C-alpha cells in the first residue's frame, strides 16, 4: 500500500 | 530524495537550531511555548521508533537522531534550565485537546492497524496541530521577537516544501500518502496568517505585532 514507501521521509 | 524534501528537511533542521541557539544565547525562553515543544518531542518520539527496527539511510538515521535529541534538549532548557523565564501565564493552550483527538483519529483513519503504524499516524496528525500553542502564545502576547519569527518561518516552510515534495513524488514515482498530505496541508495552512505577517512586517525590519 502507498504508506510503506513514505516511511523513508522524516 | 528530491530538492523539495532536502530543502524541507534543512529548513526543519534550521528551525530547530535557531530555537536552541536563541534559548541558549539569551538564556531565556520568553515568547516560546513549552507546550508546543513538548508536543514536538512527542511527535518525533512516536514517529521515529522505527529507528531501532529499520535502516533506510545514514541521512535518515542521522536526521531522526538530531530531531529527537534537539527536541528533548529544547524541552529541557525550557522546563528545567531556564524555567524561571518560562511564560506560564501566556502558555495556556489545552494540549489535551490536540493529543486526544489526534490519537482517536489515528485509531480510526490509518493505513494499517499495527502499533508502529498507529503511532506514526498519531505523530502525523499531532504534528499538524503541534504549533497551535506557540501561535496562541504569540497572539496572546501580541508580538514575537524577530528570532522567534524566523524560527516559525523556517518551521512552517518545512512542511510547505514537503507538499511540493509529495506533488513531485506523485508525478515522478506515482506514489502518495493521503494521510501525510492532508495533515501537511492543514499544518501549512495554520501558518498562513503568520507567513503574511512575516513577509509584510518582519522582512521589512518591523517587529511582528499582531493586531490587538
């Protein structure tokens, strides 16, 4: 799901 | 990584450093909301728990450690070292009205009902409103020192730059996260009236005076 990628953001 | 996110992170780092230096150099936290700083410490603690579980990059780990350490150092300076200068009378925003709804909302609207994900979502919602006690304090005192204005400008710009980062990532990597985007829009909108005052007053060398 789209949220897994965003964890590379602070 | 893209230029929007990099400048956003650097703007965020600048804001945190401006605040620490201001309190340390003036040995005073007058005009600073300790409650907002407590909320930021809570935001970074709940968001960066994955520091122990996942390694993304040296940059990511380094910045997370800086944000966590700096936020706790700021809270320490305000509530311990320079607590005599803490403005109890004006820093009266009821933070429970920010923490509880953020927590309830993170239980209702999230990507995955898992502890780390719920805490991450809670930190996203809380960060979007964490500056309210500070803006409330500025409105109650009716003014802000120019250094505090620069702090707020850098802090407000960081999430605004993240909005550009999310637009870029949507078109370049076709990925997006609605929770982060909606909260980021709310967070940036809360700074709008301050941005207006900052550009029209502080940049012209005037003091930031809110209309009484």
